[in-house]
C-alpha cells in the first residue's frame, strides 16, 4: 500500500517563504537582534519650512497687568437633517486650554489726564479702563478627546483633507475662553495691579500722594 504525498504548488511555497522571512524580520526588530533594522523601517521628520518673514513692527504702549489661564471642554455635533448619525454626522469632543491677558493702554493717557501739585508731592492720574486681549490657545495643552464620524464623512476623509472640523472646535474654544475671561474679574484685577505699579513708581520718585482713577 503506497501513500501519496501532496506537494504544495510553487506559488504557495513562495508565499510561505515570504511570510517566514517577514516573521523573522519583525521578530528581530522587537528583540533588537538585528542591529540597525529599526533605522531601516523607521520614519524621519524633516522641517522644510522657509524662514519667517518680518511683516511689520509696532510700538507697544500697553501695560500687561494680569493674565488668566482657562480651560474649556467643547462638544461640537453636526447632524444631517434626514440621515442618521451613523450615515452622516460628526461629533468632536475637544479640550481647549488658553490664556487671556488684561492690559491698560497707557498710550491713551494725555496731558489733561495727569496733574501734579506745585511741590511735586501729590499726583492724580486718570487712565482708560483695562481691556482684555484676544485669547491665545495653547497647542501643547489643547487636544481632541474623541472624534465620531458617520460613514459618508469617513469616506470623504479618504479623498480630501478636512481641517475645517479642527478649526471649528478651536474657534469655539477661543470664544468660550473669551466669555469666561469677561466674567472672571480679570480686567478689574489688571486695574488694581496697574494702580499698585504706578503708586510704587511715583512714590519712589518722591510723591507721597498718588491717586489713580479709570474711565473717560
């Protein structure tokens, strides 16, 4: 009685050999048996940006008197009118962190806003109210927690970049941080700090009475 042994076709042997080679290769990468293999398949980052160009110079006359750190969780959802979310729709959960500066614009102070007595011991200053700067989003501490996209949105991402979704949540984060800054008392803190700075400065110059007010 003879037993026939089935031989593998040539293409199957080639596939098996390729799988074996790849298995050994990747095992060598993980075990660091083959020196330099990681460098062969690793990725490299190249910064090919051009030099930054100076577009303008501006003289600053404002005194940055206070700064606030804020964080907001943005939950942005976009739905299609007649389609379920699984087919068309996006929802992004984004943590935005940023700072807002409060300043007093000393460049608006005119000669009529400053008065000094004859023996230069008392001074009265009238300054404009403190203002809030534009919120500055911190990219190192701002990140997307989750992104959910419908089937059509996923297919669209395969054929085109979609930076608008990231920009939308960033703009919302900036807006919410600005709203929080306006209700935080940051501007009042800036006026208090500016008053303390000017009183200390003028008293070091010999003034014994320094009165600072705000408003037109």
